C-alpha cells in the first residue's frame, strides 16, 4: 500500500470505529478541527522507526496544540506480529524519557492483532485497540487531563467501550470488521 492508501484506511477506521462508535469521546473534536497529524513511517528496521518516533515526539512537543493536538505514527509493514509490537512499546516509552517528555506526552498503542492479556484472540474487547496498521498514538498529557475532567467517570470508558463492541449486532460487526 502507498502512503495515501495507508492514511485513508486509518482515517476510515478513525471515523467509523473510534468516532463512529464513540470509543474515544475526545477524538471527534480534534478530528473535526483537523488537529490530528498522521505520519506514515516507511522505515525498514526498528532503528528507523525509532528515528521517526524521535522526530514526531520533537514535532508534537514544539507544535502549537491549536494546530496539532495529537499524532498517529503509522507503520504498515514493520512489526506485523503483535508480541513484537508490544515489546517495541518499551523502546517507544524509553524515547519519551530520553526526550525529557515524561509527563508531557504519552503513547497509546493500536495494532491489527491487539490482544489484552488474559483474553482470547477473537475477544471483542481487543477491538478497542485494533487499527488497520501498527500505530503509535502520541498524546499530550495536558490534553488528556482536560478531556478527563470534562468527561464524567472517564476511568470507566474502557468498560463502556467493551459493552459497545459486545452489543453490536452481527451485521454491524461485519460492516466494521468483516468476518473478524
């Protein structure tokens, strides 16, 4: 897939799943205001992906939140195995520390094969963090704090998301994920 196709598939997932199912009540506003930066990495190895992450951490930290609130760093071919991706997250978190951004930026992870510990691979709950491609979502912690303050009982969001997914009819499920 070329970069435009990757971005289109990610945008479609963001609109239909994340916003459409209201899995993240904070996503719609930043998407409508065009404050979500999408970057497709074409790195051929983990070092290259870490370099892309370094650039995006620096970019987001320096950017005006009114222009860029959050970044999706997408890699369509590297780390297709979820366990390898999950291991990579330790390096990604270390990059935040190396940039002095602990408490400023955090990373949420999305992967086509995302699986919470202790769940079956096909459990609907895993789909709360499934995206078309391995994706690192760079979030400003100040934004998270503001969003959580505005959303009553934000800590229960994941429970509501699981209930939403489990409540989808077979046809609605199929529309979003095919035969998944």
